[in-house]
C-alpha cells in the first residue's frame, strides 16, 4: 500500500509543497503539526527546536530561511559547510 502526502500549492513560487506548505509561505489551514524531532505540537510552521539544529542543511535563496528538507523551501540551496 502506498501512502500519499497531501500537497499544497505555494502562494509564493506556485510549486508543490507538503501539506504545511513551504516555510516561505506556510499553509495556516494545515496547522497544528507535530514536530518530528521533539514531538511538540505547534501552530508555528517555522518551528525550530534544539534537536533540529544539527540537521539544518538548506537555505532558501529568496527569503534566507533554513530547513532540514529542500522540499520545505521555494528556492533551496545547500548551506555551505565552510
């Protein structure tokens, strides 16, 4: 059986995003969500917790937000390790 993830059209870039949207433009109707790192249920789609910080690998070229997943941003690029 295949599990399908509900998607959302981002109002900023018009691309497909997860159900909570891109961090650049969150889908407020999909809140609250449960953080996969700390288990907290939150109404903040841009939630960042201590456990998440070492996993932040992507930055949006448009707004500068950091994310664990490239699919959470409108224009993701890898954060340089320099």
